[in-house]
C-alpha cells in the first residue's frame, strides 16, 4: 500500500514539473518571434504638385520601383521625375529602366548623349532637367560655348563634325517632328543605325522626363535660379 502511495506521489510531482515547463512554439505558431525586418531606405524624394512620398506609405509596386532604382546604376539617386513616376509605378519602373539604359549603356559618346539631353531640356524649357544635365554635359567635355548657345536657342558655332550632325538631327526631330533624308544619312554615317536609334531614344526619354517635371513644376535646389528664358515663337 505504501509503495502505491509513493508511486502516486511521484506521478503527481512529475506532472506538476512538466506543467511548469514552457513548450517551444511550433514554426507556424502565431506566437513565434518574427524575424527582424530590414530598415526602410532613405529616399528623400522631392516634388511640388505631386507630394513627396515616404517609403513606409508606398504600395508594394511603388517599393519595387524604388528598390530597382536603388539597385541600379544611378548610385541611389532618386531626384528628378521619380516621385511623379511612382504614381504609376508599373509604367514608372519600365521607364526608369529604359532611362538607365539610355544614360549608361547607349552606343553614342557621353558628350553627344548629353548634348541631345540638353537640347531636349531646352526645347521643353525644363529647368531642373537643364540644371542637372548642363553640369553633366560640361563634365563630359562639351564646350561651354555650345551649352550657352543651346540655352539661348542659337545654333552653336565651332562644333565638331559629329556635334553638327547631332545638332541638326535633334533640331529637326524636336522642331519639325521628322528628319530629312540628308540629315538621316549623315547621322547613320556618323553614329551607325544603332546610334541613330539611341539618339531618338535619348530624346524620347528625356522628353518624357521634361514633361513630367514641367507638369509637377519640380523645384530647383535651394539657391539655384532658372537659366532658360522662354523661346521666341
């Protein structure tokens, strides 16, 4: 009888000990500790009519676009049109990828590319686009006198042969919305067929950027003043 009582006491003590030991949560248990989440990137978007967005308030599609830009060749730069593009993030993501190709992988030389960009900015009187790419054009080696003439809406003097071809091609494309046979043949001879398409792509993409910036009335950085006067009709 005493052995049965001792056995019962042992079982009761064992059950109490087990009840006091927490059971590890299963992997699918809602009480399991969640893994740490990555910090939101600092994006510092700028806008005017389109309010600058914060990363935390973005939709998944908007975050995908931002993450793709940050992972791309722009070195994390999110200034310019991207705050506007985020309002249509699927389109914006395609556009930013196209823009990255135009800027960093096109077949035309950097100075020629930047000359096409500032001619496009001048055509649209896009102040921020001019501000950003005037500096890029000078850094790429474009003659300051050419930059000044384009800003004033004049044909530059003292251009090299390839700059003259580029100027004629972009001027006709922007003003006449087509190019003559003579201008086309000179461009193909100078830049090749791929180069001609890259020039058209550059003008097209930065035309889109200029329109987006103008619709937003995108601000210049503090201390910067507009450099472009309206072109005469």
